[in-house]
């Protein structure tokens, strides 16, 4: 029985040491991230962000129809896919 008690004490000690180590590591990680965030705000990016265009071009006309060139490209891709699939 004394051997089991010693084993439990050793296991508990090891568990506490491991938990303290993990807590210390995570605390240091949080501190390091906060310090890096403060340092990064002192050095802004050299590139200025560009504004996105207000109108994003689409592949449809004003009538809502797809242009003939897009239909031709899709038709060609489908026929090529079917041709390659049947040859295998």
C-alpha cells in the first residue's frame, strides 16, 4: 500500500509541474504576442491599401443573358471534357 501512495504522490507532483509549465509557457506566449502587436503598430505598412472598385464586372449583359463568347467557351470545355472522358 505504501508503494501505491508514493506512486500517486509522484503522479500528482508530475501533473502539477506539467500544469505549471504549460501555464507559464502560455502566459509568456500571450505576453510576447501583445508586445509584438504594440511594436507592429509603430511600423505601418509601406503600401497603402487600394480601394476596391465599386462595380464588379460580371459575365452577364444588362438583359441578364450570358454573352455568346462565354457560352462558346463553356460549350467547348464541355465537349472537350466529354471527348477526353470517352477516350479513356
